[in-house]
């Protein structure tokens, strides 16, 4: 049988390229291409604070009811109206209008870089306050992230509502959860994109709670980045996240209620 070698070669190249990046990163990252990103927080207009204060005051009057009512709500979205929230219907409606005006505010510019290790694991190397992402290794065969704490296993995909704190976005999520005599540890990572596919998103959270219920650590970050070439950076290899910068030659001379948490499900 005779093969048309150029065509065969092109076919092999296309197969290798298609399989080069794990499916979970497809459309979000390009291997070994640094991306400009922003660690941010979502803030509604300051006028909302007076309504939040009323809800907090009402919650202190009946903490048991408020805890049970909050547990029934969707994660990350405002609680449904109830008279016991401490707001009139008119005030609640105004709160919802202000909530709809919330914006993602950048607090730090960072770089992200998807790279493959010699062992075949994948890392989202990151700079600045997002550097904890660099501790996670993704294994495509088992579809898990591994961290110094253990394996983060895939849980239900995210399909966030437009009213959720980050807005409408969808993605995949992984979780590590462990309970010992010393306390509880939770670690989550979620990767996806906003509705409209203009921005990608990585959300990470790490929690430690003592056996007495005291919160020891609760760190969470939301990292947003433009998709496609718009977010790509031209950075020298020595400056890329996850790369070691060579030593310089010697010189010649001597970081809201009634909404719930803003992070992945836990």
C-alpha cells in the first residue's frame, strides 16, 4: 500500500496537536503560552451596605432561622425575599437592583502558564497571590488534581446563574475533603469561562477548621483572564511563572450578605 507521505505526516501532526492539551483546558489555555490575568473581587455599589447591615442585624436576632433559611438557598445568589430578613419588599427590590450592578474589581495583575511536567502531569503555574495554583498537578488519565494535601476529585459541573456573585459562568470543579481528630480540611479548584466566552476563570479555595469548629485558614481567589490571543503575553522564558530565572552574571564592580459565598461549592 502506498501512502501520500506529506498528507500522512500532516494527519499525524494534527492528531498529536489535538491530544496535546487535556480537554479541561481546551479553549482556555494554550500550552507554554503565558496569559495575563487579574485576581479580583466582586463588589456591588456601596449603597447596598445599608441593606446588608439590616439583614445582618435581623440574622443576629434569630441565628437558627437565618442559618436554616440560608442553607436552602442557591450558592452565591441573593436569598429570596422573606419578612424576617429585616427588609421591606421595597428595600429588598432596591437591594436586587444594586446587586445587579456589581463588578469584578482587579486587585492584582498576575501571570498564568499551562505547562506539562516530565511525569506527564499538568500545572497552571501562577505568579503573585495566585501562586497556590502552582501546587496543583492535574492527571488527565485519572481526571484528578493532586496537591500536597491529597487528591482533588471531580464533582458536579458548575452552571452558575446570572444572579450569582461572579455572574453567569460554567466550568468543572474538583474537591479534596478530609476530616481527622484535628479538624476538617477542604480544597477546591474550578476552571471555566464566563457566558459569552470572552473571559476564562479559575477559582480556588482552601479551608482548615479545627475540631472545635474554629476557622484556622480560609483562603479563596478568583482569577479572570481574556481568552484567545487577546490574553497572551510575550514574556521571556526566565520571566514565565513556574520557570527558574537564571542567576545574573557577576558585576564588574563589587488580596456579602444576603448573598452566599463567592467561591466553588463546598
